C-alpha cells in the first residue's frame, strides 16, 4: 500500500531555508517486522520529478528550498519498498511563497594619502577599501566579491576580482600605478546563497585615487667618519619623481652651520663625539616635501700637534 498522507512545509518560507517533509508510514500487511524503505522525489513548478533521497525506514526528510525563484509550486511524491516490491506513489502539491532575503552592501569607503606618502615609493602605497554588510532579515554574512576596474566605471576592463570572504575591508597593495583612478564595486552573500546587487565606489565618492610619484631623497658625505671640527662635505643623491627637485634644505645636529641649502654643502661638527642626526628635505615643483634622516658617527677631535726641535 501507499505511504500515508503528507504534512506540507509552511506556506511561506525563505529561499534557501531548510524545510521538513513528513508522510504517514505504510501499513504493514503480513509481517510487521518487514523493513520499508521510502523514496522521496520533488517537482518544482510542474517540472520533472527529481530524487531527494532514499530515506530508509524514516518517514521524515529535511531539504533546502531553492533560492533562485520567487514563487514555486512544489509537488512531492513518496513510495515505499519492501521485499523488492514498490508501492504506488503518493503525491502532494503545495503553493509555497519563497521570500528572498537579499542582503546589501552599504557605506563604501577607500583610504586616502597625502602627497608626502608617495615619497621614495616605487609603487603607490597600498589602499584599503571598506564597506558594511546589511541584512534586514538578520541572515548571516558568508562571502563577498570585489571587482576593480582601471580607467572606467562600467567594468569592461576589470583590473582584479577577489573573494575575500565575510569581511568588511580589503587591502589592494599590488600593481597599482601612479596618478590613476581605479573604480571598484562590491557585493555580499548571505547564508541562504543570495548575493546582493553590486554597490559602486563612484556612487559613494570612494574611488581609489593614486597620486604622482615623488622624490626619493638620499645623500652621501665625505669623510665617512669625520672628526670633531673636521670639514665634511654633504652631497645630494636624491632621485626625482614626476617633478624636478627645486630646493634642498639641510639640518645638522650639533653642526656649524646648523642649517644650509643647496645640492652640495660643507660644514663641521662641534661638541663631543657620538652619533649626530642629519636631515635633508627635498622640495619638488609642486611644493611637496620629501625628507630623509641619517645618523653620522663623529669621532673625537684629533689632538693638536706642534713640531719640536
């Protein structure tokens, strides 16, 4: 004989939600100790039946409602098997409204830097982008996807695509170029498998802007380990960025003079021996200042001498 009547899932469920299907056990004719296996199948929107499970001797089965349609007509059928024979199918149909718990990405943001942050950099500094996950229904955040586009906001030229997981920020640190605008977009996914719509950086004033390459300051000096009151020559060895260097400003800890300007300067250290801090600021045509500091080891003053006859 056929299994007993079904108990339907709820009339309204979330897409991706797990539901329980129940049916009455088949009456045992003859030997009551005979085990009966149940085969359960499901049909969505009048389509072909699909096997859900060979459920064994139980009369209940849990399965996930598909998350890709809004309203479904769902039909179940089950039959029992015992001793190599099958019962007739018992069918049950139900109209179930499937709600879509679609999440959202909010409040896009990207880090910004001053022009000085580009000093002595072969590549632009890493940029961090952020967003907030929002679920009106409280469904759990399980994944995210970011696409980065170089030069356009329609993402026909995608620079990079990453899936960093259920996070609220991502650092873009490789292969950025100077003086460019990068557009990015993000979408988030919840535990039921729903992706949000794309949220675009351009709509949040959150595009990634990289500045111009700036100077890499450097300098050398002779002698390398000067004595107190010995004349020392400092020479600029800086590499310009996208703009030429126009000014050079020196400062010497315990030096005479303490400050100087120019590509090459001379000075001497006064006072006691030890390490002295020397700094060089180079200023480019945009007025951007890049600075470097070094410690110079200064030896004690050589003793005076005179010729004795």
